[in-house]
C-alpha cells in the first residue's frame, strides 16, 4: 500500500470534527465538493466507508471512529515536521461571550489550537458589551459576541432562538419568578428582565453565576428558570415559557468580529467561524 494523501486525511479530520462538509470546507478554505471528493478517494484507497452521509449531518461509521485517532496523529506528525523550520510563535487575542458559545469555550479553542501549536491564544470570556468595547480599543484581535439588536460591523455566524429553561419537575411558584442568570451586566439578563417587566411579571434573583457552567448547573439543580439560547440549554431542561405563560424572548445573532491580518491568524479565524456556524 502506498502513502496516504495528507489533504484527504485533513479533509476527513475536519469533517469528522465539524460534522459537516460545508463547515469543513470553510475551515480548510476550499470548496465543499473538493472536500467530499477527497474523502471519497480516501475511502476508496482504504477500502472502508468512514462517514455516514445525511442531508444536514455527517456521522462517523465504526471504521471512521477507528481511523480518526490515527488520522489525527498523522496530521500532528505532519505539523511537527513542518515546525522544524517554522516561523516564530504568533499571538492572537480572542474574546468570547459565554452566552454565545456556552460552557465549552475553552475546550473548543483547545481543539482548534491543536491544528497550529505555534499559535499562542489569549482568551477572555466576558459579557458581550465588554468584549465589543475591548475590540474597539484594539485589545482583542477577534471577538465573538451575542447581539440582541443592531450593532457594529461583523460576520453573522448563526441565529439563536431563546427560551425560558427549567427542569420539567419544577412548578411555577405563586410568587415572583425565580431567575437564574449570569452577571448583572449580561445583555440577555437585561433583555429577559425588561421582557418580564413589560409583561407585568414579578421576578427575583434565585442565582447569579460567575460563568455559564455555574448557570447551567443551577438550572439542572432546579434552582429556577434561566433565559437561554435553545442550543446551549442543559439537556435535562425544557422550555417552560409556554406552560408558565411567560412572554417570548425572541432570537439573537452570534457575530464574529476580526481584525487579524496575517495568513496564519486568518486561517485560525476561518476554522473558528466554521466551528460556530450552523451547517
């Protein structure tokens, strides 16, 4: 057996990680058709079907699950070989709103950083308003924020619908609505409070978390109801809004703002956008 096509292996790894030919193509800076063709040729070369193709989702087969760790090792070895004559480490400052990504922002960035170990990532996780200000001051190269209304420039990565999430076993209290929220300056918290007050619904702070992981844990623990994007709500929670007679929260956009200029940083931002975008 001859050597593997590294471009085909890279296409397979990206598609497996992003579960989408479209997002893999965006991350690799190429066409979706080329990604599909490369993976098909790789499957023919190996004599194995690595991916199950569905209209809106790509899943690994048992053979794909078996091949993925080896494929990652191969790409990592390739990167190490190139690093023998690599350029110096490059730094990139990134700010991400937890309301935009949920509790897994560090894990997401760690996975992306493995594709370029020489890229040093500085990460800030704060409220969207603070990140937008930091970006305008030049303190951040990249900002991923949640917008509830008109904003400045940026690339829309996706549109998220909100709901009022709580455990299905939790009943609406007779008194004020127990709210679970991030910090006081969180835009979604302010939006939710304003929405309740316009509807004449009283509320109280049941829990204020310093991070999204704490907020999700409070919801899962039955401490109250939280305004959350459907995509990042705990699996065990349900949208109680319709049953509790709570007003709709609407939707918002997750926006990417970038002012990087080097090819290396641009390649990372392209992969970051692909990871966030709905395929």
